[in-house]
C-alpha cells in the first residue's frame, strides 16, 4: 500500500510494512468490509426494482442493516456518553468500531447517504400529511472540528427541501432581550424536517461557564431548563442527536495553520479562535459537566473522535440513518379516490 509523506497508508493508518496495521488489524478486515459494502450497494440498487411497497420497504431496511454490519460495534453503543467517560481521555485520532480505512469510510458514506436521502424523503412526506415526527441534530466541537464538513458530506444526496441548517454565533442584541432558548425555538425543525444546529443552546451554558459572563447560579440553572426542553421536544415527536466532535489540539493547530496559508480559507480564520484555544482546558471542563448533566436516555450525547474527518462523517452518517430507520415510518396513503382522479384527468 502506498504511503503518504507522513508514513501512513492512504487509508490514514500506520503500516508495519507487511500489509497489517500496527494495531494488528490486517487486510482480512478490509475484505470483510468490502463484502459487506458490496452487499449493501447491491441491496440498495435493487430496492425500487419491483415488488409491493411493503417489500421495497423491507429491502430498504435490509440495506440499512447491511451497512451497519460494517461496524464491529455500533457507534450508538461505542460512542455514547456514560458516567465515568472523560472527554480528556477520548483518543481524538482513533476510529473505534470501524476496522477499515479512509477509502472504506468514504465508500460507506456514499452508500449510506443514498439511504439517508431515501429516509429523509419518507420523513418529509409524513410531515406534509401531518405526522409530527422530525429530527434535530446538534453538532458541537472546538473550532476546526469539522462541523460544516459533516453537513456537506452526510447530506450529499439529500433534498434541500426538508433540511434546515443553522449556525449559532454570539447572541444579537435582540436575542439577548429574550430567554436564552428563544433563538433556538425559532430554528427548530417543522414536522417532517431535519434541522442541523452548528453550535446550539449549549453555548449559552459553556460560554458563561468559561468566561463568567453570567453569575454561576444563572447558567447552572440552565441544565434543568435544557433537559426539560429536550424531554418536551422528544415527547412531541422530535428525535434528538447530540454529537460532540472530539478534536485534538495538534490537529486543530494543523487546520489553523492551513487556513493561514490558503487564501481560499482566510475567511474561516478568526483571531478569536486562538483565544478559545488558549483556554482549551477550561472548555473541556465545561463540556465535561455538560455531558454529565444533560446526557439523558431521551437525548444522549455521543463523543466522536474527529481528527480523521472521514471517520467522524461516517459515524454521523450511521447515527443519522439508523435514527431515521427506527422511526418506522411508511409512505402515506393516497388522500383521494384514485378512480375519481383518473376520470377527471381523462376528461381534461
């Protein structure tokens, strides 16, 4: 396998010169992944060939199951936050649960994104018919952790009609005149829609925690407010995916330097990002408390290693697809008499 300048294979993993990864994983793992992805692609391509609607829906579910077989342990189990997990201990360069490399991950994302698009259309159709199911994705992470790239890659085959993206920055003067959830509630997904938050209401806990912009009793009280807010959302049919992209300091530095050297990326760089970097430990402590206080059965947090962008995108793709699949939606029935509609069309 060819190596990049840093001595790593093109799949992003260190090699021992004998075709094996240094952690003991070898080519056999990739052959298994290839077979699983081949089967998933074949299944995806056959979904709409023929058969009843229920048969096609069953094939779609089977395709999703085949994709999930690529993972040695599902991200929903491996990466979910639970008591005792420390964000400082997460290996940001690891790829837990995925035995393949970058090429395998990219192929997985491509196939998975087609299935996400299918389930997204199904969700939207149900929303049009009054079903209140919808999905909120919360993406958090330090600067340069890849939040924007996840949206572009995971939804590469999605329909813009039905996807709402919103990035939360520093509150405006108008927003500061309202409760901290006011600006969040305005951006929530409508029935049938998927909303993606690049940063979120959690900034209104973390930022005052780190910088002391509000008294402690004010921002600490927001934990209970957020938990209640998310419980009510879930009870009203909104699934919630909360994802924290765990980026390493060295990897962030590499991305920052890249932005300073590439004129097409100057717009991404803000000197304020360096201020946050200088308080890295404070941010990690604040986020640790957020996970401990707000990771609930209704809306758990997932801590996703993000140094390998292909891996974090694959994880989010898996979490998103399986979340949509488990909604168990079906295509809405025709809302009129088909024979009457045909007669009117024939007479036109």
